[in-house]
C-alpha cells in the first residue's frame, strides 16, 4: 500500500475513534442499555434514561410477553397491572406475575383506583386478587383522574385523600409492605401536593424533568416514556427509572431501606472517618539537595499570578432532582 494512503488511513481511523469516544461521553445511555430503546424519545427526559436501574410497567395492552427476553434486556423491575375499581382483574395479570418471577424480574402489582367505587369495596377486591408473595416488591396504588371513562366525575380533594388513605392502609395490611403511590401531573397538583410524603412516589413526566412538573423535593420512580421498546414486548411499553443506587435498590427490596423516608433500618453505608489534614510533602529537602529545612511562604505572601499566567477555573453545581 502506498505510504500516503496508509497515512490517510491512520488519520481516518484516529478521527473515527475520537468521535466514537465523544459519542459515548455525550450519551452514555447507549452503552448502558443497548437492548432498550424508545420509538419517540424526548430530550427532556434524558436524565431518566441515564439512571442505573431501569424497569417497565405492563398490562393486557402489551399482549403476551416473553419475560426471558425482558430479563435479558437488563430490566430490573416491573410494575404489573392487577386490579381496577372493585370488579376488574387484568386478564394477563396471573400469567405476567408468574412468568416475571420465573425469569427473575422483581415485580410489583398495581391497583387502578375508581373514584365511583367505595374504597372498602376496592380493598376487598385487591385482597382477593393481589398475591401476598413475600418476595414481591411493595404494591402500587395508581391514582389519577379517569377522564373519558364511565367514572369521569371528580371527587373533592378531601374525599380523594380519605379514599386513598383507606386503600393505602388496606394494601399495607394485605402485603405487609408500604405501598408506592403512582400519579400524574394534574392529579398531583389537584390532590396530592403535601400529602402522604412518607410514601414512595412514582411520577409520570414524558417530556420534561420532574422538577419542572411537580412541587416535590424528591421522587422514587419516574415513568419517563410511553413509547419505550424492550425485547420480548411487541410495540410500545412504558419505561421507568429508579432514583437511587444499586445498594439502595437492593436494601429496599430486603426491607432495610425506606425509600420514601430515605431511612435505613440496618446495613446503611458507613461514612469514612475524617483523616487529619495532610502535612506538606517533606519538611526537609532530599539529601541530594543538602537536607536543608524547607521554608514555606505564609499564605498572605504567596505572589499572585499575572493576568497572562492565571489559570481559568470553572465551578460546577449538583442540581437536586
């Protein structure tokens, strides 16, 4: 091969490697989750795609799911629709529940609240159909307005909160675990702001960061797209992200970490003890230099740098979710 062509080839390969590295730095999500996607991704939820622990939520509308492939895609948890109101059981719930467990996908059952049905009726229906599996994730109470349904009327905030409290208590008594609250932007603003803050919240926002949509200091799960793509599921599926680390997720599953209160019940990470401030490296000069005592200029007498030689620094900040 002629020398010129070889040189050009090396340049092209070097440029390609550089661009590839830049791409990985700019959007690490592709490296972390190569088997997951989105048919209509939105830039406003990119932070959710970068979270370490990713999951899905499913119902009858996802059809028959290949849970082996779902697990192989790196899915860490699944919210599975179980019941609705006081007389509806999702026809795919039992199969999804059993198959998710069989293939090692941690799963949680969720109940969709109907405001036209008494809370006590819905609790009885929940207890009849949601299993009390000790290895299951805590259950979910799905609270939102039923616009466009048979139960479109809106109850007052006081009535809604009273019903939610009854159903949260019923779910906790039935499963022995503190329930998660799922909601959307409108219902949270109308009813839930400032309420049940000791419970974990699973929030929906598919076009913007949660901090821009909710008057809340923190969140536990984020439903960030309804057009997700995951192997094993035909068509779109909701994708979700967990707020925290591997350690926090596993401790929550084991009952050692309350994600709603951010409170540990044993096994919390140890905080490293503060080390004494370092002393100057070598109070005396090396023997080769005569071993003379080194002299350090007082801080006030350190010569300032000129404008030409001054380093330009940048400061960063950590934005709270």
